[in-house]
């Protein structure tokens, strides 16, 4: 979370003194504000608006929010300040180099009570392309060109149409009209073992290793929806979800099996599954993995009749692998995801 700062501003000097008295850094206050925003959105939406946290905090996105944790996400940059100007208005600055507008990218301007570590009303939720038109232009010797936003908490101005309350902010991020509960998900599982995190983090490492500075992974703030990762094509609306399944067990001398629970499997164009095998005796991953679009997985398992799970069975021998068209070298995962993102509709 970035906090407005102008070295020559009296108001910002006051804000800095408030932070110093409280013993908190701007980064710590920003962290509190982001989590308070998550709290407000989760409670206001009655648990349906789920947040995803960026694995790398350097891509101008502080949160991704998805309805039921599986809908098309909104990407959100959060800007905050803690002290009003002398005229009662609030100001925020955004380094122009840190801001690229694209579809479904929002900037939430907020006010924080530093003494409580909580956000206060109102907040302003502005589409990124609108912000470019609204912002003034400035310059800071440390960061270069700046976008400058000023807003009144009560009066009518160019920002008033974007003003809302913390309790109502979630409505700006909800589908319209609101969707009914997703029938395919009857209960939400929680992760009780470390194995799941092991496979997820290994996949994140490969994504970052293979990224050309263009892939941004997110992890869900809570593990409840069957989507383990969200990957964004940086500075774009294109994003897809991954469910990660791993095993270290052989079902037969050359076969592996993964189970996908029906209660968390909701096929969609932007949802893929990743299947991994860890060779326990060798203490390493098998050289290949399987990355399967969920719609294709649903089609190929349509004849399975178990009421609770779908089964992914395959052989480690490539020539006998019925899923071999989705089989890829571990080191090629980023390239596969990049291609899948490019194939999504804009």
C-alpha cells in the first residue's frame, strides 16, 4: 500500500509526526489499512467477496477481489492518507511510473485513523482510466512525475461520484446483478496439511523463474474456494486461476492418481488444474507436470460417477499417457500459463 508523500507539504509533515508518535512506519500502517479493507469487504458481502494477495508486492496491485473466490477478479491499488488538509479535503499522490490503467483496475482512496489502525469513512473507488482524466499533474524530485488527487469527504466535486462507505464498497466489486450462491460448491475445505503449501509454493517459484516480468501470482487470503493461485498478466485484465494437486504416491509401479473434489470444482474458461508428482526416494519433482484447462478436464471425466470426487489417472511413461497433450516440462510452466492468458478473451 502506497501512502501519499510530498516532502514540501505541511500536511504531510503533520502526518509523519502522527505516525512517529504511534511508533508505526508508513508500510505498517499501510498493511493495517489493506487488511481492514479486506475485513470490510468480506463482512459486507457476507463472505462472498474473497481477496487474493500478490506474491510480489511490486506490480502496483495491492489486492485482487473475486466474487465467491472464482469470479472474474477486480485488481485494486489502495492509496491512503491519515491527515486532512487545512481546508478539510484529502490529497493523495501516485508516481506516474507506478500507474498503468487497464480494464477492471480500480484505485481505492482511503483515510486511516492511525491511533486505531482502522480505515474510516468515506472511501473513493475510482476506475483507473477515469483517474487519468481526474488527476492533476505534479513532479517530485525523488519519484519523478506524479498524479495528484484531491477530494472532499462531504462536498460535491469531481471525486464525489466515486465516494462511498466502507460498508458499501463491496457493492462496487460485486457482479451486477448479484449472483446466487454457486450451487456446485456445497462446502469450503480448509487446508490442514503442509503438503498442499509445498506444491503451491513450488509452482510459484517456477512461475517467477520463467516470468519475463509479465506474470504476477496471487495467493488467496483464506484457503476456502478450491482456487489455489490467481495469475495476472501484468498491467492487463487477463487472469486465470489454478488449482494445484500434488502427490508423492505411486498407485502402481508407473502410475499416479489425483483426486479433485466435486464440491470445489467449478469449470470455467479462466480456471486450470496443475498436477504434480514428487519422487520421494529421489527427493525431487518428476521432470514433467500436467496443466489442464478445467473445461477439458470436465469433458474428459464426464463419464465418472463417483458422487464426491473426480479422478485424474495417468502413467509416467509418456507414450502411454492419455493426458500427454497437457504434459509439460516443469521449467515450461510459465510459458504455458503465458500462452493460456494470451488466449483468454480481452
